[in-house]
């Protein structure tokens, strides 16, 4: 049966859903690249919450989704912006998410890295306590992640962006944290398209100057930096950056627009991956990267290039609301029983946007049960008044 899908201009069109999903079997981690999927959280739809209340999480469904990613050989990047850090997921709930996910990773032998930031500082406190308060907040979260047995990802901090006066302040704060870290961490540079409050991070809105400061932090502590995650949606800049990294420091692409070419690499270097778009693409992406293990970059590109249209759609401006499409696709794919998000973020994308996300994902064969996805999409459209 066909679906009547709404378009951006107010028109509708008939779409014939795909009947055959891709055959995507579980498999081991890739050998040639380290690949993390930044995972979303599943909200508890039955929680009776008022606006501004702490997040309510369906822990069983949230952990089940992580087991799904691990079963395909992917690492899980936990409590990152894909999990709505700073957009509905408060620090106490994020801390519990880190603890539970790290225990689950240990039980199944899955790789996990977790975000450590400063979001226990309320938005009304940003910058008010100065660098000392920012350092203390980072220290608390770093200790929590390490105590849980996970690899830390030092996330970009809104509070640091507000408190820092210049590049020297970034060098001081990050140097202090890296000296304290018990093992190598991942540094995360999140661009303002993902969080406008991070504009001017590393002490300058000039990206060349910011890159120099970022590299200075790494050069001062190369033994404490496993790698860097770069989320600037600028492939050229990422390639230039990874060529300047010290020996042994990985570049984890966070570019959800250009990931196939960046992971494939060139004659000089390549990127590993830590991507939000690998939440919905997990099994397909994992299988594609294993083709690089076999020395077949053409087959890798043939498998992954067709997914870029979906990624660019999900991450279209305002980019920070990509999480809505990610969770919508998880519902259609059967990873959760509802389309509800913490903080009510399910309302952040339009009906035409979500309809197009369904069409693109279905065309790729991402839904394990296309009939279930079609049925859920039909009911969703009906609720929105698009008669079928």
C-alpha cells in the first residue's frame, strides 16, 4: 500500500514503501577504523512531567539500543549531544546514563566513551563563577566517567565559552584537565551550528586561530589525548587538521555531511568516526567500514555514499535539532514503542521534514520491518491530519 506524504510546499505525493530491508547481520568491530555511534536516549512517555522538570528515561529501551549498536561492532559514544545533553538531558540523568551504560558495556564487552562537560552549571550561572568554577565542574564529571570505567570525552563547554577571555584561558583549563586524566581522552570540538553558545570556542571566531589553539592543547599533552572529534561540517578543515595531529592522536570525524570521504581517507591520512548519524545508520555503517578492512574502498563508498542524502536532511539547519529525526527513525525502526523525547523535542521538526526522513531511510532499506515502519508512519500522518 502506498502512503500519501506531505511536502514542504503544502502539496502531497504518493510514495510506495520498500518491501525488502537490507540484510544487515551483526558483526565484529572494524579493524582498520575505530567507529563510535553517538546514541540517543529513549524518553519515558508515561512520566507526568511539567516543563523544566528533570528528564525521565526509559532505561530498558535505552540500554537495549546500545546493545543493538554493540552487536554490530560499533562503539557507543554516550551522553553526548545526540543524547540531548544541554537540550533536555540534565546532568544528574546523564550521570545515571553513563553509570548504567558503562556497566552494560562491561557486561557485553562493548566499547564505550562518555561525555564529560560542565552542564551541572545552570544557564544562569554561565561564566559567573569564572574559570575556577568551570574547572571544578569539569573535574567532577571527568571523575564520574573514569569512575564508571569509561573513556572520557571532554565536551565543549558553554560555561567555558562564557568565562574564557582568550586562548590562554582554554590552554589553562584543558591543560589542567589533561594532567588530571588517568588515561588518554577524546577532545570534542563542537561547532556553533550544533550549539550557538559555542561560537568563538578556543578563544576566537577565526577558525584558523581556533585551530592553532586546539593543536597547542594537544601538542602540550599528546600522551593524554587518544583523539579529537571534530564537528565543524567542513571537510577541508578536518583534513588539514588531521595532518597536523601528533603521531598516535586519532581524528574522529564528527562531520555528518562528508563522513564517507573522510573515513575513506586519502594518500596521507584518514579519519576514524564518532558520529550522530551512525545512530540510525549503525548496522549499514558498520558493515561498510568492515569493507575497508578487506581493502575495498570502492565497495565502502558504494555502500555509504547513498546515505549522505539522509544525513544532510537530518542535519539541515537548524542543525542542533537533528536529534528529532534520529529518534523518529528509531521509532519507525522498532527500537522504541513511541515517538516521545525528553524536553518535548519531538516537536522540533516539521511534518514534511519527518516525512522526507522516512522516505529517505525507507529507500535505503534501513527499517528491519518495513511493514511496521509503514504502519507507524501511516498512524503518524493520520494524527497530523493527512488522511490516507
